[in-house]
C-alpha cells in the first residue's frame, strides 16, 4: 500500500471521508477539475520540492488562489484551522485586534 492509500485509509477510519483524485497532469476528472467544481473549501498542500511552476503542487495552489479557495501550505497552520473549526464559533464570538495599534 502506498503513502497516499495509507493516508486515505487513516482519514476514513477517523471519520474524515476521503476519495482519491487524479493528479493535475493526469486525465480528467483530476484535482484541477475538482477545484473548479466548487466542492472544495480548503486545500492543504505541503511540498518540500520548492516552487517550480511546472510542479503539480504549484499548479494546484495557483488554481486555489484563482478560485478563492483557502490554501494552507503548512501542517501546523492546517492543525490550527481544524482546531478553530471544531469549536463551532462564529466571527461574532471573536475579538478582532488591529495589530497596527498594538
């Protein structure tokens, strides 16, 4: 079993429904067509390979930005977002602070 299959299995066992999607460079439906579908709200894309424009990860992040989809590039940021989402708070529950006045 490859790493992607192991991750999918782990997420599904922990009640996070997942499906495998074709890579950017593979035939449609692929990750780009899925991003364009409007069904995706968050992208977590961590890449240690750099920011070469030809890489699938860069194309996926660019498409996320074009579609105004939140794109997270670090696991700690994704974990922080997950923790916030689990609290079920709304913007009305949060005090906003203008950091320019601190």
